[in-house]
């Protein structure tokens, strides 16, 4: 369920009494681009330092590959005992399970235990057997993640189970940094964690932040430019890692219920107030497909969506006028 992004942030460099600074760093195993607007360069750089510290704090709390984190402790005790965690970790896990329920398991943080039988590096010459695919998801299943709110514990019922927040954690970090900066009085900025992006305020020239969306079939051309008004955006895509068998294209994003790769869509972009929420839905829609995915988004206030099919056709949810933003 790894997520890739194919969106371009469009930033004006014209400033009116404010300074824009940007820094690229590697955090949570991914690229983060952090942009701050402040009265001077020193202030902007200091806020970027604060943002990096917050993202690092979150990484050391929820990473499933760092042995000292609470999530790693939960995974080590799968099938053994519940593990008490901080409220922040508990609440994030609870929200992740809500995504699973809403999407009938298309999104599942227990995918971390999935056997990696699909290879997208060019080495696969035939599809895995149905038996191998079935075995690959035997330890996956969000219904076996048991939460006890009173004791604030997480218990994985099956031995060998694992949970991991992957890109959802990047969206959560973007949301947390945004709120932290707003509380500190920072007027504008962007936190972009490998395509999980949240924004606030405006560019120094007074214009809204904008994001360019590219059709992966024609990567050299932006087909729409959408303004971001205090909002988040996330793109999930399958246009760089996939395999083709019998003329059918299989994405690197795996359906955690069936064990088979998603097919039909090569890009899903979701807009909303929270990067965490946008990520949960963009990943899920890649698995659910165009019709079910757009129908789901159309039922959720405050969210909008643009999808691109494997054939390059572009569709949008009912609450976004794509023609208004098409170049």
C-alpha cells in the first residue's frame, strides 16, 4: 500500500515584505519539503527547524521499523498481550481502523504483515499462484486489531501480525505541524511529506498556494492547477511501479483483503482539510476503483477527488468543477 505522488507545488517567488524559505529533508523514510513564510529568513529557518523536530518526534513514536517505538512494541507482542500506548498513538490507530471500516478493508494498517510476493522491479515473469496470494494475507486483517480505550491498549490477536502507518503517518505529521505553526502565529506555509501535503495562509504575494496535477500518461504536462485554501491534498499513484500480465496492468498498491494488486486507476488525488484523511481515502480509492471510490467521496462533506484511469481518462467527484481548473 505504499503511496507515490505525482503533483507539482507551484510557488510564486515574488515577496511583499515577507520571506519564503524552503528546506528538503528525509524524515519517516520519505522526502519532506517544508516551506515557511515569515518576516525574515532567520525566523523562517527557525520555524522549519521546529517543524523537523516535531516530525522526528512523531517518527520516534509510531515507526514500525525503529525497535524502540510504541508501535514496534505492539508488533512484538502480537498474539501475546495488549500493549499500553500514549493517547496520541491510540487515537491515530483508532482513526486508521475507522478508515478500514468505511472502506471495507481497502485501507488496513495491518498490511505491514503482508508477504511481499509481488515484485515490481522487473524480475517477475508470471503471476503468483492463487495459493501463494491467499497465504500472503493470512496475517492481515484490521478486525484483529483490538483497542481498549479504558486501558489505552492495542492488542494484535494473531501471532505474527504487524501494524504500520506508512504514508498515513506522513499525513498525520503534516497536519500536526500545520496546527503547531498556526498556534505559534506563523502566517503561512506548506508541509509536504512525499505527496501528503497540508497548507495554510497564502503566498507572500497574496495569492493562494496552488498545486498542479499531472496525468501520468503524459507526465510532462500539468492538466489542472487547483488553488489550496487552508487545505490538504494527497495523490496516490501506480504509474511508476507495476507489472503487466496477459495485457492487464497490476499496480504496486496491494488490496489488503485479496492480496492482489489494484488495477484500473493510475492516479487518485484527494482534497480536504486533513492530509491524514486525504491519504487514507486516496490509497483506498486506488483499491476500490473509480465508481466505488467516487461514490464514497461524494458522500463525505469537505472532500473532493480527481482520478485518472489506466487509459488516461480523467474523472472528478461531484463537488469539484474540473473545467474551472483545467489548463
